[in-house]
RNA sequence: GGGCGAUUAGCUCAGUGGUAGAGCGCUUCGUUGACAUCGAAGAGGUCAGAAGUUCGAUACUUCUAUCGCCCACCA
């Protein structure tokens, strides 16, 4: 049989065939494992929900790493006899997808989405998504991911939409979702609100201007945005600041840049007396902290900037102008009236929309929010530290689940980051002024408001035009994929899931919100362990990005070196939460390893003589090798259970190459080529035993080459014909 | 401003309270029979710096330096 083996593993033709064979076997689906008697009916479940990649994207090294780590866990647990489910899906990524299609529409037809009606625009998106989704699914298969395709889900399909409407309705009825006017992050380019987490900070140089509103006003203030001062309704000072104490409580009527202002002087502990003049001009409509100060001191909100970032008030050259133009006009006015006292360059962090790069304009707007601090009654709870019928808050659920060790976050240092985020968490703005996404299940008719899973009966009702933040549906992912709100067998069997494996960059967006939703809706955690991987970087430690042109396409690498090689090189040097590096050299190195597996196997097979019936006479060193193998098995098993994938991978690499191939095989040649049948037999059996065990342990890492070799290896009746389901 | 991480061979990184490790690269040699996508041997390190704990510290503690990351609207 060995003579049929080429000296190289022909991954290009074999890998797709092997994947097809796996898929056809149906063993990716846990139900079939039971049906075909591979595992017991009451086998312990093991489940992972694939973090759904954006439908717009193509597979990059980061998603490849995610798929590989999860596939290693899944294959390992499947071989250990667990009822193993790995459920695939894709994310509709509301804002990202809509922006992409809108750009195509503009580039190709020079039309905006408003030139189409809502329905036609959504049709375009659906088309685009459908095409993209399929290439994405092909790519996931190329990585060798043993996903249960029969359960494929999409965050915007009908089943998930029902889950979203149901969740929304329940939260609405509990008063956890409310509609209100608050200062929110407005993205003037995307023309939508974004949540606090979708805002990034960029350091930029700015000019800090110190001036007075008018000659009659006693206090100087400092600002980098003079045009917003038309919206000032107060000046805040520190209560202990002796310079200003005498003014606190007084109100001034003044005219500033052609705009009448009513300014009240208030005191607030948030003010730093040492910064600027120690006095803050409070602009409640266009600054988050100013809005807080205003609310506390009962100061009116005055909006002076609109959704297009244009001025709503002011004299000539100000009203109707863009903020940048208005700023110069206001400054001109200040200079002319000789009110400017100081101008200095400072470096300042400005808020930028993560998605569009536009400078965020805080605006007061009527939006939907999730209240994270409101008390409610939990109906059912298996969470440690929260009993059924106990009053709690969403924030407390998120905190308790991790603090009580119901959920373990790996590596542990992310615990601190997680808690810090929750401590500072404000209400989550969930409405988006987009067309693509889950439309908010609320209808209006005059002053009537109706929230329901299905539309209200009767004429004249109009649904809220906004859609939900894409993370709202993503937050339901661990159970919406299993059929919730229906009480399904899957939900009962596979929830809570065992592991959530994802990148550390979405711990807030996603991990925390899943804990919130699962805790609230099911009274249980969404997963037991969170394993966070890092960012894949290039040789120079740079992030891989299109603009840098340093993108190494995983599919190109698979084409050149095979999937097994790409998988190994992604795993090597991957600590939990640590960034890893990838380079073509590294992949080439691991391609050599797959060749090594192939050739060592070829040697063992070529020298294994099934006709030789001699009773083997094992030597001391045979026994030592087998004992060493047992120790190795224990170590690899422990490492994999312990999420030390790189450790296990490297240990196997080293053992297989430098112990098994270089030493054990080399030392056995004398006996293999000699003419003592008992010795020959012992050598053959020893090598075969070690080979088979190595194939099994290597299978989660390099599934293709090990599966191909397994097909050729002599197997006993109790052994599976496919290594994928062979006992660990 | 607050928090976190990193610093070990030329490069990329493991690791441990007791003689410093791997891969790649480099040098020399070998190999026509599993594999040149190979094998053997070798050069190469004050384990960032300082102090402390210890019989002993690369590892534990503290401080310092440099780099990186996250959080935060000093207006």
C-alpha cells in the first residue's frame, strides 16, 4: 500500500476531497453522531457558537485564526466522545453593510439611497449579501472548519428576527427599553446615532481660546469650539473656587455673536479649577458632560447645531453655516469686540466614528435606549448570586455572572477591563437611522404607541423607521441560533454554550451584551468560558490592513502551502489574549512539517508487514517509548483542556519530528531490516502504535493529512474508519 | 489623566525558584532506499537596568527606562 504514496502530501487535490467526505458523513452534526452510534445518546454536550463574521467581509487572517482555534477545540471534544456542536452563521452588520452598498450605488450609478425607496434599496443589499455570504461559506470550508452547516444561521433571517422582536417586547414591557431625548453620539457622515462603544478617540492639535461672552460678563471661559458657545446656558465653576464664589446663582442676559444668551452661574465638583480659567461654559446640547451638569442643575438645553453639522442660530455668516465656517465667524466677532484674551495650542482627544471616521457631533435626539440601571424582577435564574423573583439590574447581571465565576474570562487580566467598562456604563442607545437591520417593533398612531412581536390591528399605524444596533441581535446569538424563543430540544441541550472564543477587541460590543441578554431573557449565562485571542499582525508587528497593503490572504497561503500548514502557523505563538504574527516563512516552515508527517507515515506503512505473524519481542527501549507516548498523551490532553493550544501544538511538533522521526524511527531501522521476525515485529508494532496515536493527537491541528494517512493505516474492528470521530 | 501588557540568541517567540530553550537565519559536515520541504554537529544570550527577598532570581517584590495596547469629551 505504501508504494502508492507519493513522497509529498498532495494537499491541493486531497484537501477538498477530504472535506467533502467529512461533510457527507454528517458527523459535523451531533445528532448524527448519536444516530450512527459514535457517541452515547446521553453523552455530555459541548457547544460553541461561531462568532458570525460580517457578511460584507472576506476571510482574513483574524477570522482564520478564530476558525482554527475553535476547530481545534471542537475536533478534540468530538474525538473525546462529547455531543459536539459548532454552529455557523454570519452577521448582517447593519451600518457596515449599508455603508458599503451605499458606496457602490454612488460609485456606479451616482445615486444616494434616498434616490431609491426603502424597499428597493434593501433589495440591493439583499442581493449583495447573498453573493458575499456564499463566498464566505466556501472560505470557511477551506480552513477545514467542522461546522454543522445544517444549523446555519444569519443574524437577520426570519428566526433571528422573531428572537429580536420577542426580546425587544419583553424589555419594553419591563421598562428596560425606553424612548427619550438625550444627548447622543451623532455621526454626521453615516447620518445615524452610534453607541458610546462605536466612538474612538484620536489625538489632534487644537486651539484653546480664552475669552468672555461680553464685556459685562464677569467670568472668562476657555473652549476649543467657539461656535458651540451660542448654545451655552450656564457657566460652571468649582464650588470651592474663591474667585467665582460670589457669582454662583446669578443669571446674566447677554448678546453673543448676534445671539441672545441667558447664562446662569452654577457650581459643580466635576470642574477642574486649574484648567483654563477654572470656569466652563456649559453647552448642554452639544457635549455629554455638559448635558450631565445641566441635568443636575436644572439648566435648559439649547440646540444650535443640526444633523448636517450646520448652525441653527446666530447672526450673518453663522446661521446655516457648517460648524467649521461658523467657528471662524464667531472668532471674528470675538476679536472685533476685543473679547479674546488668550489663544494657545493644546493637544486634544476628539471623538471619531469608528465606522465612518467622521467627527462625532453630540446632539440631543429622541432615541431608543436600554436602561442598564433600572430594577426589575427576574422570573427565573440559575445565575450564582441572583435568585428568581429578586430585584436586580442589567448591570448587576453582567457583574455578577463574572464575579461569581459563573463565567471565566481567559486570560484573567481581561476581568479588570470588563468590570471597569461596566462600572462606567451608561444607557445603551440601540436605535440607528439606517434602513438595513431589524426594524424597531414599535408602531405609532397619533399619540398612541404600540410595541409588539406582530404589528397592531387596525388602520393608520406606522412603524418606527429606525433599525436596531447590529449588536442587539448579536447579543442574542448563543440562544437565537438554537431556536429561542421556542423551547427547542437544541436550546435545552446546548445552552449555556461551553466556550465563547473571540477577539479581545469585541469584549464590550459583544461579550458583555451577550451576558446581559442571556441573563435577562433566560436567567442563565450564555457560556462558561470566554477565550480571547489577539490580533494577527505581520512580521513588523503591524496590524494587517488593506491600506497598509500587508494583507496575507489565508486562501492564497492555503493554495500555496496547504490548509494544515496555515493552521499550524496560526496556532504557533498564540497565547490567549496575545497578539500573534504570521509570515509566509512561518507558513512554509509548517508546510515542511506536514510533509514530515506524510513521509514518516509512509515509512512506517511501507515497513509494516500485515502478513508477518511472529510474536513480537519488545525491547526495553520499545517499552520506554510507549511509556513516553502515554505521558505525552496526558500532557497534550491537559494542555488542550487548559486552552494551551500553542503549547500542545508545539509539543506535538517537536515530539513527532525530533523524537519519533529522528530518533525512534532511525533506531528501529536495524531491526526492521534484520531477519529476526520477533524483533522485526516488535519494531513494526511499536512504530505503528506511536504513529496512530500521533495521528489522533495531531488531527485537531492538521486534520487533512492525518485523515488521509488514517485511511491507509491498518485498523481494528473497534476503530473508526474516519479519524475525525476516532476515540481520543 | 487612569489601567494593562511587553522587554530572553541576528529575527520571531516559548519557558522555569536550581547547568538558558525552540523555529527561522548563519557555519561546517553528511546523505543514491521515508523525507534535500532531509540528517548530524556548531557558533551565538550580564534573560532591559537598579535595588530587595532567598543558600540560590531570568522567574517573586519594588522602582526606573523604552515600546505597545485599552479606557477617559481638561472644557
